[in-house]
């Protein structure tokens, strides 16, 4: 006997409904997995891997130790992405030049107090990635500095080699777009990580003052090591860096007698080469004496207490020469 339509079995309808929801669930799982993965990527590999609590009206993020962010300060200066910073650097009475070691050494209250008492302005124009005269020359040509005094950390500054950021700037046709994107990310970073700090990571981050160039940093871990000195002289290094120094001075308006050479302590400080370069240039190397107990926080840069002590001692030693250059050149405060 043939079954009527109302008597036909219906399991196939239920089975159809079950399979109909399958793709929806699968799609939902894929989307959730993607969002979780992307959130992980943002927190661990981008600017969101760094905290944002050091932003203020004067400071911008200079470097975030993240694979997809890293250096911003090079592009900021080369492409004029921080106009106020370049303006302050151009107008400063004293420029400090060198690597990030000079930045850490003089980003101190002692430095700020000395210049405040002297009613003069200063700018720390050192850069990370062991930056040297090649990059600095390019920046100086853009800002046309009015400085009466240059303080130069000799430590490999007079090399003419391309650092990693400099290589990108010179050879990557998309370099400007890359650094402009990094600048735009800072607005989002500040908005998210200032309010919801737990969503963001704790990677090593450096902020930089537009007014003085001084660093303010947050470190998640340290590898302290005492400063030490290497008296060995490398003739080839001295010859090459002396030649580069002479070329550099020839293109600067600052008077030669108002260029002050120094050597910020680090691990295995190449003091032998520094002294030899200064001697070959017919210049003094001003380095505070009897500074015991100087420490680095990472095997390269002075920790904050050592930086305070060292910068204060340096300015006590170099202060009279700096003041005489102000008077000689009649720099108006």
C-alpha cells in the first residue's frame, strides 16, 4: 500500500536543517579565530605592544621595540614629520650629537637644571641604531642650526656607514609612507593604550621631547653591567674617523673652538681611540675624571643614577668653555 504524503518520513528534513547550520558555525569559528589571532598580532608585534602613558603635549613615541614598528625618530627628522622638534633643534644654543648613548647620558635633570640656570637652550640630537655622522649631516642641512656649541660623543660618531634606518630611508622608495604610517599609528596607540592599558604590551619603549630631544623610557627588563675602558688604539679607525671629522667640521657654521668632544662611558669604552682622534684633530676630549661606580642598564647605555652623576660632572667641566662660546659669539638668549 502506497503511503500518503503526510505519512512520509521526515528525518531528511531534520538532517538538512542540521547541515544548513554547519557552514554558519564554521564561519563563526573562523572569524573568532581570526580576531583572536589578529589581536595577538597587534599586542605582540605592533605599536600596541608598548604602553602609552608617557605621551604628553611635548613627547612623542620615538621607538617601540616591536617587530612591526621599531624606529620612528629617524623618519621623524629626515621627513620633517615632527616640525616642532626640528624647529627647536634648529634654534638650540647647544646641540648634543651622537648615538643613543649620548641621549641616555644627557636626558637628565642635571642637564635641564644647568641650562635653566644659564638661561640657554639645548637639544639632544643623538639617534639609536649606533647612528653616525652620515645621517646627522643630512638632518643638520635640513634644520640650519643656530647653535653656538656642538657637544659630540666621539664613540663611533665619525664613521660614514649606513645604519639600518638610514639604509631604509635612502634606498626604500616607500620609506616616507612607512614613517608617515608610524606617525598616524601613534594617535590610535594613545587613544587605546592610555585608556585600556591592559590591552597593550610592555615592550621597551622610548618617548622623545620635542623641545629638548631628551628621552624618557620604560624598560621591562635590564641586564646591568659596569662601565669599563679600552685603552687600545686602532690606527685605521683613528685615521678614517679623523678624516670624516675634518670633513664634517668643514660644512658646519659652528666655530671649531666651540666643538666639544667627549666620550660617554659604556662597556669597553673605546677611550684609546677617542683620545687619539681628539689629539689628531688638535682638540681636547672632555671626560669627567674619577667617576667610579658608573653602571649601564643594558650593557650599553648609562642607567639613570649614573647618567645624572656623569652629566652633572661633564657640565661642571665643560661649563666654562660653553659659556665662553656664548660670549664670543654673542648668542642672544
